[in-house]
C-alpha cells in the first residue's frame, strides 16, 4: 500500500493528470499480484483499495498537496510502474526507487529558473512582433518576476495568491515605468507585458482540466479549471492594479 500511495502521490503533486495516477496505481497493483485493485484520484487526495490475503478489502486515503510542477518525476514514476508491471522490480525495490524520485531535485535547480523565465518571455515577445529592445526588456521583467516568485515560494501558504497578484502587478508596472522614464526607447509595452506574463499563465492546470473533463472525470476537471481561471483572474487583477498606480503617477487619477 505504501508503494502504491507514493507512486500516485508523486504523480499528483508534480503536475500529472488524475487518470495517469489511477492507471499507474492499477498497473503496479497488478504487477504485485494484488486482486481487485481500485483507485480514485482527485486533485486533493487518493483513495486506494485492493483485496488482502484474507479476502477482505484493504483501503487507504492519502492526502495530496500540490507543491511543484516537475514532469520529470512523473515520467520516472511511470517508468517504475512499467518495470513493476513487467516483473522487473519487486515491491521493496519499487518503493526504494520511488523514494529516490521523491527526493529528486527540480529540472531547473537553484537560479536556473531565472534565465528560463527570461528566455520564455523573450521568445513570446518576439512571436508577438516586438522589437529587440522590447524583447530584452520583456526578458528582464520576467526574470525579476520569477525571482520574486522564488522568494515567495519559501512561504508555501501565501505562494499561490501573492505570486499571482504581485506577478501580474510587476509584469505590467515595470514596462510602463520604463516607458515613462525612458521615452526615447519607444518601448512596445503591450507586447512586453504579453510576453512577460506568459511564464505566469496556468497552462498546465488548464490542459489537465480539459483532459480530465474529456475523459469524464468531472470532479478533477472542474477543480483544475477553477484553479486555472482563479489564477488568471489574480494575474489580471495585479495588472489592473498597476494601471491604477500608473494613472496616479501620471496625475490622471484612479
């Protein structure tokens, strides 16, 4: 049971879909020789059941906390489940490997997330037709906002709300301030903001919402969809707050 719980937990906490967690648990249970393996996954928990040696059902509930987005861990957990299903790993070996996956560092360790966000913003700004100066500004803005999010990640309870609002605020505020202070640069603020905001967009949550809904898992689909929409509203709210601040700074009033 501990091995099945850990496999599902790794997938759910690192951005995997609910159906993927359920299929992984079922495959591993079958590989272990368990009978009537059933699993039900929602974004906040896992329910697992199978028949014990005495014929009575063994059931567990595992709370899931969304902590990160690391698809490498999801892929590693899937690989372990395939090895279990093929009979290449015992239960204890699979548990040991899953614990190693749980301790695995993120794909972008330490400060590598900063240039990754900057590169993402620069690419989207270029795609939207921005000039070289505006592309560079978008990269700098996205890098600074990513650094702010990394600082807020130390406080887990406030990360989602604060990172979304402040991210939207500074993403829209910094380009407008630069355009106000340095008019000779002729910055394309709309394209800068559109590019710099892309690393904040909850694309993974929306993708999972669509996939879960199309598969008939309406609970998970609605949960992921509400999460994505709420995050988008928070980012937009931060951007609107920056517009109000700019009007105050330029003497236009709120």
